[in-house]
């Protein structure tokens, strides 16, 4: 492989950053009040009479952004009108935990949202409960789930709701026959203008604290790694401070990595010369490292003896180019070509975007694509991960 670069392999002293000494920055209620104002401004621009925001254990981020409440066991639904308190529907177990909300809301118990077999002595028809909020009077209602769809993906994508079927059906029954319901998830997650992709200083400080803990915990696992340890034992060396995870921690070595890639830990013992991946993702951060378990080049497998020259070096050339291109005003096309134009001629291919936006959920969106004119803006929170597929 031929490439011009000033990147060299040297032995350096690893910096010791450590865990933050300061307590975690908390996001004040005033920030959540400001987010509600922003959401209502978008509603007005979209001529919406109401906005219905969905959340569950995995798809919690829009709801947490607005209220600080992230559903732990059940689905939840927040209904926002142009004025008045937003209404939050929660199930049995969400009733107590939803007190964590930092937005002034009205809570309503909807036992249909509760887990199977739990008490339902107060259950009502869900569409009637929704109708009682005032939705019946609305002519245009937006629904925000986790995804929005283009016409290339789903016919009539603008009206396809990313909600559970029982919830979408109940919502349609709750409004008048003339009402129009549209998918408005892009209000929160559009790659350039989504509310969640432009963060306040308070939110960025929170993310920095989380990310520093996240990366330090993973680093401790790497430092403790020794051949002969099981994947479980390696994971046990990565401390957790109680911050919830945004996705399952990944740790895989050898054939587990080759077969399953980002799988969870097993009893398999790590061997010298194994390829290995470790990923750690608190809500608000993601750190992932992929390489070989080796003291140096002599421990690499024979078919990877040129690992540095053929894989590491071009990867860092691409990474350096990405960082040099990344700035306020750079387009998704700029970032895409900064890496692609250097690595594709060497035979590398890519299955995912060259970087993406992140937040409380690990991946919110990505404007990085060929021809994308969406721009980087101040306040965005980015993750520069890309997975080049090595030429064979």
C-alpha cells in the first residue's frame, strides 16, 4: 500500500486523565422550559395544534430531552399543546419515577402502558383518555417517535407514525375525522436543524462529564487486560458509576469478534494475538476500541503481520483528515470526502457514515453523506467513528 504521510509509530507515555473530580453538572429546570418553548416554536412553524412525543426504554431520548424523564420499563406519551402544561401519560411503574421530570407537566396514569399482568383496575379505553386531553379539537397533530421516513423507504412516509400500533390506532381515534396526523420526529432529530442536535452549554458540560468517565472506565479495562482472562473478567475491570447505558456494552475477542462483531461478553478466554473490540456507552457518550491483543508486532497473527502499515496507518490518515476538515460550516459532503477520497483508492470500503451525531442515545442522525449540504453548527455533539473494511 502506498501513501504519503508523516504519521509514524512511536512509543509514548500514555496521558493519565482520570475520572472527573467535580460532581456531575445538572441541567436546571430553566433549560427544560426553554426546550418546551423551542418545541412550540417548531409546532407553530409546522402549523401543528398538538405534538405527541413517544418514549420507551430504548427510544427515550426525545422524552428525556423535553422533561428529564426517561421511561425505565414502560412506554410513555407526552402531549404538547401551544399553551398550558404538557400532559405526560405513564404506567404503574412510571408514576413514581416520573417525579424526576424537571418540566412543569401534568401527569396522568394510563395503566394500558403498564407491563403485562400488572394491576389495571383503573384502566380506560386509551383513545378516550387521549381525546380528553383536547386532541379532539385539533386539526393538525404531529407525532414524534424515533424515526422519520422518506418516500424512498415507505410510501406516504410523512404520515407513517413510528409508534406502537395500539398507540397509533388510539391516537387516530382520538382526533376528528378531518384531522391530519403527521410524523414530526425530524423536529428533534433532523441532522442539521433537529432540536436535540443543537445543545445548550449546560448539556454539553453534562456530556463532557459523562464522556470523561466513560472513556476512563474503558481505559481501565484495557490496562487490566491480560491473555487468559475471560471476556467477563475484562468487563469487570471497567468500573461503572451508575450512569445508565445507552446501548449494550460490547466486548468480543477472537472468533466471537469475527462472527458476532459487537456482541456482549462471554466465558471465552482472551488469547495473545486475538483481534478484540471493547465498547462502553453511557447515556451521553460512547467509547470503542478495536485492535489486537499484543505486546508488539511479534505477537500478531501471520496474516496480520502488516497490520500497522495496511490498516492502522491509513485509518489514522483518514482520521486526521476528518478532524482537519471538521469545523462550523463544514458540510456532510466535506466530511465524507475528507476520508473517502484518501482511503477508497487504497481499497477500503465503508458500511456506515463517516461520523455521526450523538446525545443521550448513541446515534441521533448523521449529515455525512456524498452530496450532503447539511452543515456543522455550533452546539452539535459528534462521534467520529467509522469502520473501514480492509481490502483483501
